[in-house]
C-alpha cells in the first residue's frame, strides 16, 4: 500500500515509521531482522531502506600504477526491501538515488521493484562520493532529484525510456522526496531550496520526509513556509535520538544541522555515553510528543543501524 494511503486511512492519527540501513557486505540479514523485530509491536505501516552508492578505492600494483576500483559496502536495497516485506508483512520504501545510476539502470531498478510488489520509492539525488568535491551525475543519469521523480512519474503513465507510451505497462509508485527544515547545505537560501522542493512536488512527489532536526521550531517554520509556497502534500518529520557524546559533532558534520544549546549542554554534562543516551532519548520523546500534538501524519525515525533507542522512544508514545 502507498504511504499516502496509509496516512489517509490513519484519519488524523499519527503513525510510527522508521528507516534502516542495509547491513554491511558480509553481514547476515538476520542482524537486520533482529533490529527490526522489537519495533514491529508499534505497527509501522512502512519501513524505509536507505541506498548507499559505491565509493572508489585505488589499488596499487607492483609496478607502482594505481588502479581505480569501485566498492559497495552496503549493497542490496531492492532485495532487502523484498525480504523485509515478506518477513514482516509490512510495506517497504526503497531509497532511490541519482548518483551512480544511468536512466536505464534506474528504469531497470523500478521494473524490479514493480515486479516485487513494492508500491513506494523515496527519490533522492544522493550526496557526492568522498572522492568527488561536488555531486557528479552519471553521463546519462539525473543531476537532481526532480528529474528522477519525473522518470518515476513517467513510468506511472506507462512512458518507458525507449518505447512508445503504453498505459498497460504503467506502474503506480507513490513517490516521496526529501525536505530540509534547516535548508539543504548547497542551497544559497531557504527561498531557493523551497522553490526546488515545490518543483519536486509539481513533478510528482506525493509526500515529503524531512532531514533530522532537533528543534521543533525549525520544523514548524519549514512546514509553514511550504504551505505558504503552495506545497500541500503530507510533510513527515524525520527524528533521531542522540545516543553518544560524539554525535554532538558527528551529526552536524554529516547532516549540516544545528543542535539547540540546551541539548548540547545536557549531553556535555552527561558523565558518560550511557547517560548521554538517556538525555538523547528524553529529548526525542519530548520532540515527538509536541509534533504529535501538532498533528503530524507520521513520526519517522532514523535508526542508523541501531533500534534500541527508537524502541524506547516509541514505547513512550505509541
Ligand atoms: P535535490 O532535491 O536534487 O537537491 C540537491 C540540491 O540542489 C539542493 O541544494 C537543491 O536546492 C538544489 N536543487 C534541486 N533541484 C534543482 C534544480 N532543478 N536546479 C538547480 N538546483 C536544484 N542519501 C543517500 O545517498 N542515500 C539515501 O538513502 C538517502 N536517504 C535520505 C533520506 C532523507 C529523508 C533525506 C532528507 C536525505 C537522504 N539522503 C540519502 C541524503 C540526500 O541524498 C542528500 O541530502 C543530497 O545531498 C540531496 O538529495 P535531494 O534528493 O534532496 O536532492
């Protein structure tokens, strides 16, 4: 079922969902299942599975020459979505990115997802890989998420890349897109970022999931600006409980976000990581309660490979 249908059916009740990472190469899917299992009691209508593109490594040969090699550390988003769907009878939302994909490869991935009965995709551009300074699309790939959204929307009309449009081949994906309460880091201003977000919705995105934030005022202001700009689709806040002291610097570095002073001070004062985790969980519960009272359709939690803190947050709410 589509994410938007789950929201409609909930009839104003806030739903609980979360995002998982594919296990690292060599790990067993059972590890992932064990992480998901404790969260199933909160009846998530859908679970997102992230996509991790390849990185380049350089291998030195005995003659001194360097060979550029491609490595993927977390492969298998499509297969993992199918496995989770079958194991838990829950809808899954694969993340689909522009980076590393030609349009043809994207089409093939979408055909596979359609065969597997997966009804949703979260369409993203992806970040630059470490060896690139800025995002580089494939020669025949998409530069921005809006173009990827356009390709999925075309497929929903039966318009494949190299064939005559045919309704009988139409897919019916519900397309999600990313939004940034604190602005995407490459955007020169909030207004520019919002204009591009509106464009993504106009091209076919049916709901927005936000980057994580730790100050609800950031979300409320973002939502207000979206509505003023004529964006009417559901906006789902993305949340994450802080679980270690190191995340005070790691999260802003990785996700270009700000942490409120009150939270930073409380985590700093915590004597160890176990105490910092308690601070992070309590902060996240309070954030979640306020967002629920505000009437958000879904609370979406970033697990980043670990579910215990999210289970504690969900247990306090659902
Ligand atoms: P876009 O919407 O394409 O925007 C990228 C930048 O370009 C922005 O600054 C925007 O303002 C600007 N822009 C947009 N459209 C245009 C245009 N037409 N012309 C000029 N400028 C434009 N990354 C992964 O690799 N895998 C994942 O699984 C993943 N999951 C994510 C889930 C969520 C909920 C979020 C919020 C992010 C996720 N990311 C993931 C990270 C995301 O890929 C990066 O933040 C990336 O840098 C931007 O992706 P986007 O889809 O927002 O890009």
